[in-house]
């Protein structure tokens, strides 16, 4: 009887140790999976404008008559560069509408270019964008170094570029705001910072630094 009891206790301990090993292995795999599916930030490919730079001040007039100047004012500005023939841009319009409700302290400006104004007016009407200020301006795109669409530039209330990049998904768009909240140039900088031993930060009118 005692031998059976001892054997049972030994088997039980073996099972407990095996369970601990399995839990440890699963925890490690969860950590690996978390790194693989970490939030993706907007792809920064712009060599003309960087986070921390003063935003170019350009006067624009929207199709609805509203007038703005990029980088001027005491509100954040999100410049979202799109085109009527861009399918990814169209897929992100519901996200922009949601952001307009969530980020009420941000002026969202839809930017495009082209000579056919009626095409843009039809695009606004078809996609229910009447409440947004939609402007046609090639010079704004050139000044902010926009090469591919859709593209987003977030300018803080001081007129400083907070974050920018190509935005192909909801996560990319939201990462522009998250990068500003974290005080980094991009989500990539934030995720790579701990590995590199530094996170890139910026202050208005001061060089970008790491620390």
C-alpha cells in the first residue's frame, strides 16, 4: 500500500513538472507571437519631411469654400492624401469618418490633385464626404513629399510634423496618432527602441534625439 502511495506521488510530481514545462513553453511562444503581430506603423519613406520638422505653411481652399493654412492654428491637422481612382484610399474612408468622431481636437483635411474638379465633387458626394474639407492642391502634396497614396501627415497644434507615412490600413492610420502620443517619430521607432537601447523622440524647433 505504501509503495503504491509513493508511486502515485512520484507520478503526480512528474505530471506537475511536465505541466510547468508546457506552460513555460507556451508563454514563450506567446511572446514570440506578440512580437510578430506587433502593431504596424505607417511606412515612413519620406526623405523630404521628417517628424519634428516645422510643417510647410501653405494656404488651401477646399471645394466647400473652407480655407486653411497647413501648419497654422492651435489645433492638430491630419492631412490625408487620397485620389478618386485609389481603391485603398476608398477602403479607408470609413476609418477617416470614425477618426473624425474620436479625434475631435483634430482638423482632418482630405487632399488630392488633378484638373477635373467635377470628378472630385462627384467622389465627395458618392462617398458621403460632405462634412470634410476636401481640397485639390498639387503643391501641398509636393511640399510634403507625398509619392504614394494613401498618405497621412499629422501636424500638432504647434505646427510641427508629429508623424507621417504611407497608410494602407486602419492600423497605419491610427499609428500616426499613437506615435504622437508616445512622443516618437513612428511606431517602428518605439518598437525597435528597446532593442537598440534608444527611442527616437523630438521637440519643436530642436534636433531629433534618442534617449
